C-alpha cells in the first residue's frame, strides 16, 4: 500500500508524493454536496476514498459503517471539499492513503497534475506516465481512482472531447467540469 499527499509546486501545479504506509484503522464521515452525499473514508491517517452515493466496489475494505466526524483528516477533507464546492478552493492539501497497484499510483499521480478547470485525454495521461500505448490501462486505472475530485479523474475525457465514464456518473462529471469553468477566473 502507498500513502500519497497532493502537493503544489510554486507554479500551482499539483503533484502526488507517494510513500509507504502501514495498514490501520478506518473512519468514515459523510458530506452533503451538489453531486450527492459523499462518503469520506480515512485509513492510515490519510484519506483513502471519496465514494459517491451509488459507488460499488472495494476502494477500502471493509468500508467502515460508524461515522467518526472528529477525525482530523476527515475534518480537513470536509472543509476543503466544502470550499471546493463553494468555488473558493482549486487545490487540495489533504494527506492521502489510496490503495492501488504501482501502475495505478503512477496514473493517479498524473491525474493530480491536471490543472483546475482543464482536461486531458487518456492518451495524454498515457504519454505523461511514459506508456503511450497504455490508454486502456490508463482508463482502467482512472476508473479505479478511489479519490474522485481530490485526485481529479473527472478531468479526463475522450480523445475527441467527449465525456467518458465516471464513478459518480456522467451528470456528476459534467457538473464538476462546469463548476470548475464557472470559478476558473480566480484559480
């Protein structure tokens, strides 16, 4: 398992810093949002998952059922996501602890570099990680991203500019992209 943190360079571009993490307890918080109630899950003192209402799969197993709103990472995640939805935040500084393969972590690190209110294609991400023929694998890793919004998989679109699959549904993806365009001028 790896532990990540979204960091920002002096030019405001996000990048992921990955380090080893231990297995540990999980905690859950709920966040009402314009795209539905999000379940925020922390593991190993980092945010492990942001799950949409209709999420199926095992980003974190087992998924905690008891709400623990006083966990410091969950409080920070709730605050920063609320600021994002209010249009006052375009970057996140939440400690992250996503579970995935080394390839998935490479893809998620590339996703973290997509600037606010911009998009990239699967091919562009594949080239960025040095695997230009791995577009389908990039798409699969993008689809397994457990940290939607914070690691902005919603900013990945088809090569022809069309919206493609998203764990929260295409309506949520469209809303997130439109939201970022609305607040782009201050970013």
